[in-house]
C-alpha cells in the first residue's frame, strides 16, 4: 500500500549543522532544466553523478519542481520560460512519474491531454489523501486534482490586468502547511498568453484555506539594501512550522515568523555575489538543514548547492558553481529532494 504524505512529512524532522564529510549517503536530486534531465549530486563531495533520469526521457522538458511521493519521483515538465518569450503551448506539459531509485518512467499523473488548463506546471504539493495541487505558471492558475489525477477545481486564477496585491501574479512553488492550508509563492510576474513579463507587481506568499476558499496575503519581503525588488520562489516548512522561502532576484534564503514577517535572511553564496546569480527552490532535510539550489545565468550557465543551518543561518556551499548543472532551474533553479543512500 502506498503512503501518500506531504513532502514535509516524508523528510521528517530534526536538524543540525554538518561538515561536508557528514553529508555521506545523501544524494541530491534536482531538475537540471537546460540539461533536460534529473541530475544527482553527491553532497559529501559535490560530485555530479550519473543522472537518475537521462536527458529528454519520456519527453521530459525543462524539468522544474520535484516531489517524492512514496517510491516515486514526480517532476513538473513543460515548455522553457524566459522573460519576454512565449511559453510554447505545443510542447507537452505535465507531471511525470519516475521510480525514485531506478529512474524508470511510470507515466504521467496529469498532462495537457487530460487537462488543457495545465500550461507549464511549476510547484507541486501532495496531500495525505493523495489529492494534489499544481501551480500552472504560464496561465497563472492554481489547480486541484484528486489522487487519480482528475482536475477537481481551479482554486485561483490571476484575472485580467491591472492587478495588485493578493493576485496570482506568477505562481511558483506550492506547499501544504502544518495548518492544512495551501501556501503559494508568486514571483510578481504576468503571463499574458504565455509571455512572461515583470511589470512591477508585488511578489508575495498567498495562503489558501481549502475549507472556505478564503485567500489572504500571508507574507511579503522587503527589498534588501542595495538589492532588487524581491521575487519569492521556493517554500519549505521546518519541523517547528517555520516557513522558509528563497528570493530569486537577490540570491537569498529567508525565514518568516508565524505572522508572515521576514525575521532572517542570508545570501546563498560566500564572498562577493557572482554575476547574474539567482536563487532557486529549497527543501528541509533531516540531519542536514535547508538545502538550496542556486546558480548563474551568465554566458556559461552553472549551478550550485548550499546547505543552510536553520538556527544560525550559516551557509555551507557544498557544490560550488561549476559546469554540469545547466541552469538547474526553469524559473527558478529548482531543487530536489534528498534521499539518504539513494
């Protein structure tokens, strides 16, 4: 019998700051977006291993979010996105299922053939009963599915311009909180007919109450000194219920209070900020901490992985910027779920 649980429960609880040698047995799985594969990284050495899912397997395109569901890895797949460029709707999109150990393809749990409203999926969140939620980025919708992959309802859509606070302005990551509510990051973007733009809309964390359908702006982030307007992307809950997010534009990780206020923030790199560096998704890993993907979008696209201690916010770059990870993100650099000994 398969156990369907939120990814935060799959990963469990407990954390401590570790040195690189203590990362033995932990393998990072992440969407190597421009490499069209699911990459594996040894966290003890930072070495890039053979991919779990080789390039373009089963039509995998620009892999983005990854969720561990029982013995399967669910991967969001679809057209590549980029500023000012239309997300090609003829490229099949869906949530693809692979064996988490062998990488064998198990079929799509949902795709554009069964669900035309799905256009460039990003974040995925799976509930305890097997129902799941997907952020459809290119048409700015939050979709709800039952355990079989049948669309049950559209929880939210962005609506026409002009928009303001509280809109589904570029939905990215999705998570189910300890309170049972659905949390969604918005990038502050628009996708009019699939064309990505950043017209100055607020980037926020929205909270959806599945019982009442009430939507509230749960969290916002200010612009850091000398930085750019934030663009929140990833979501991860710690074992104490703390919500962590990443700021794509400022290459930072942020911790929020229970009231949705930023209480801590730190860069994901050490030393000077690399040129055109952007943050990606994150995940809480028991025994490691907060593991975050980030990278650069300069002439040579490279990726990196950092581990952040949730108590001290000390940053350990376990895989420095380098080749092999080809912009491991769609928008953003999407990470991974970590399986000890995988």
